[in-house]
């Protein structure tokens, strides 16, 4: 069995060993090492990455026998292996796993909230708490308390215990395994059975920053970031805020006020634009009505959006007893509408004839619309529909 030095020496970054076994399966390459610092996926913690003789390690997992297996980009050329760990990724995992233990302990101490599960993803880490509510002031209290414990730089011990020794520890949750039980102890805070990798002191967690809390399946999912990722997130947010401030030509602390004023101005302009559009539609409708043929109104628009002609068609149909067919060649769409007095189903008409013009669409008896792949198809359908309806 492979010696797991990610437990005995979690700060190991490089080591030399022997490839004890190699094989291929489904065109993928796999190797088993005499000893490994590559942590396999498990317990909410993702696998490590790095290289074996310069070959990328893509995945690390434990097989059904408990052996640690490394999936590699290709098969290493020699059995003597020089291994290098992607240390930043590993250290981020250590910060977040230790941070999770500390955060879970604080949640339990403050609000009797037990952690049901833990997940460490690429963007966020999360814990699921057996709570139904968690308000902003409670989140602030959790974050402040957790970071105060980081500043105290408490020791974090990892060690193995027997079943008898385990029974004497004040664990909130007993482990499923009965052998090789690893305990993670944060001095003065908690004991927890955990098979992950951890930092040596809480100070190495750096910082715990809570992101948000969501209700999910009767529990609270708490999103957070630690250490390096929290710093990266702060830097990215700071850059975004700086760019927004520059756009508004103001300082960072005045951005919210400027955005509120911008929203007020936008609403005012939208209101004015709506009035202008309404006046313009009334004028266009008046001009179009001069061109109606009996109870029919047909028109092709070359410089209006489909939404504009749709609003216009519906407005005219509401005010006049007309059958209306409009087309917008900018978007290659048509609308067919009447006010319900006609014994004619617009949706049925489109369904019967669109296929001949490569069109797609539908609707109900009073209103239907369709889109076409080209202007030619749009105009051809318009002329066809005009002849069929007007006859």
C-alpha cells in the first residue's frame, strides 16, 4: 500500500519515489507510487495536482482497495519518479479545510448550528448548517469571531486515535470509519474526525470572509473564502470598484450615490422616451390607416424593430376593426393580428403555411408571429399571406 505522506508530512512539496505500478484504462494513464503527497479527492476536499517526472497529474483518487491512484497526462518514462506538488492549490485547500473546521466550531458555539456537509469548489467553499434562518447581523458575528480565533494563532494538531481513545473525545459527529481515525484538534476550540490536510496554526488560514447565505432544502448554505482566495477576491473586487468609480469620475465611497442618481436619470429618460414613442406610434398609425384596404392593413417596415411593430399592430387592432399584417425586415419577423371580430385563426394560418417559407412561429386565434432565416423568405411569406387573407 502506498505510504501517504500527505498525512505524515502535509507541507512536503517535492519528493522522490518509485512508480510501483502503472496501467492504462479507457485510453487513460494511471500510476501507483511507493509514497505520495498527492491528496486524493475525498471528505469535501478536491484532489491535488502537480507533476510526476514532468508529466501532469490530472486526477488523484482512492480505488476500491484503498490504494491511491494517480491519473496522468501520459505515462512517465521511468519508474524512478521525481514528484512536484502544485503547492498553491494544496495550500488553498489546507487553508479552506482548516478554515471550515474553525467556522463550523464558531457556528456551533454561537448558534448551536451543526455543520451537515462541506464542499470546496474552485470559486467558493460552503458548509450546510442545520439552521432555518441566518440574518446579516448573525453572519457578521460569526465572521468576526472566526477571525478573532485566527488572530490568536491557535495550534492545529492532527493525530490518530484508537476506537477507545475516540470515545473519550467531545466530538459532535462520530466518524464512519473504525480504523486509521485521524483527529484534527484546534486547541481550545474543537475536536473533529477528518481525513483532509490542514495548516499547523489558525494564523495560516489568513482570513475567513463570508460571502452569502442561502436557504436550501430546509438548511442554510453558507458560502465563504479563506486566505489566498479571499485576498484574490478582494483584489478583483477592488479593481472592479475602481473601474466603476472611474466611469462615474468619482471616489469609491461616492459610487453608490452616483449610481442612484444615474438610475433616477435613466428612469426619467425612459419615461420621456416612452411618451415620445407613444406620440410617434400615434402619428405612424394615423399615416398607416390612410393606406388600409377595406378592413385590411398590410405594411413592411425596413427600419423598425419587431417589438416596435408588434406594439403598433396590437394598438391599432385594439382601436380599429382591422386585420393587420406587418413585417420587420431588420429582424425578418412578421406579426398577424385582429381584434377577435374576424372568423380567422392567426395561429392556425401560420402553422399551415410557415413550413413552405422556412419560417418558425405560432400563436392563438387573434395574434400570431413568426421568424424567418432571410429577408427574402420574410417578404415572400408576407406577399403570400397578403394574397391569401385579402382574397
